[in-house]
């Protein structure tokens, strides 16, 4: 399967809606005397899946946290609408690498959504319209059948799809995915990437995905950014995976 959508135009197209472009300019972050990354410049377009690749410690996850405002950093971050004007604070969805919780908890998927959406325990009050809304969110990630499943009974791939569904409630302008399928089997990987690719197209989302799954990145990403404390190369999957610097870092060429 190959992507059926590529966004190769300028930052702001007339058919964009809501957030059209995220501009990251001269981003840098340090912890103490340690440089995490520096001079990072990226433009993330709507309807585009941008994959961040690099070795462990290259700054990928920290870059996402800087965008979220969770780590101190320098540089500027701007959000532009379809006319190129500055947009207000966008909605940002975020899926972490994993979710820590007690596996023995009786909490169900629906309970989790109720707590996040209404802050009312589902055992106290669970109106039908909320359940319908949760079901619609889960169906976006092919997980409607899991609505009453206990969280501790979910597989790793199922749990990450639930986290993705939560990040889409409501539909964000920018979706950040931090190695969301680490440790998931091949079938789960393929399903997750297919879902993310479809979401990007169907909702015109700007998506930044941190990933070590180079084969799937080559197949599904619109743009690939190789990060090693700064941007080493940035382009289409074909361009980045053919670059000698990528070959040197990973020791091999991974193509589509």
C-alpha cells in the first residue's frame, strides 16, 4: 500500500481550512550544559504527514515536547491560516509512547472517555449522546468494538488506537505522535499507519510522527526529516532515504 496523497505545494493553499501551516523557526533546547537540538527550522503543512527519524538521543521526542510547551526552548513557533495570517492557539492532539496505568483496573475504554470528556464517572451518569460520541471517535480508529473493553485487557496496538482516538476528540489542528507504536506487532503497525494516513487525508490534518519504523515511514509519510541534534536532511521519503547522510546514520538504505 502506498500513500494516495502528497502535499508538495506552498505553505498556504486556498483549499486549506483552520490551521494551514505550522512554522518552526530556529528552535533550540538544552538541558543544563547538554545541547538537545539546535537551529531546527520546519514548515508543517495541512494534509501532510511529516515523519521525524533519527537515532536515540537525536532530539525527536524533545522537539515534540517543545512544540507542546513542555520543555524550555528558544526560537519561534507560528501558526498560519489559509491566507498566511497568524492563527490563534490551535488545538493540538498528542499521543505519547505509552500510557502508564494499573493493569488490574476495572476502568473500561468508555470510562476513560467519560472521565476525559465530561469529568463525570460513567457509573454515576452516562447519557446516550456521550456514548454515541465516544463510539464515533473510536470508529475513526477502527476501535468501536472496544468501547466496553477493560483497559488492562487491551493489546498494545489496541491501547495506542484508543489513545489516538482520545487525541482526536475534538479533531485537532495539529497531531503529534511520539513513537506511538513502539513494541507493537507487524499487523498492529500496519493498521496504525493506515489509520493515520487516512486521518491525514480525511481531516486535512497536520501530523508530526516520531518513528523508528523506517520501512513504513518510507511508504506512508509525505515528508521525512532526519534529525541528529539539528536537521540533517528534509524532503520526500525518496530524497531522504537516498541521501548518503541517511545511509551513514542508519547503516543501510530503507526504500519504499
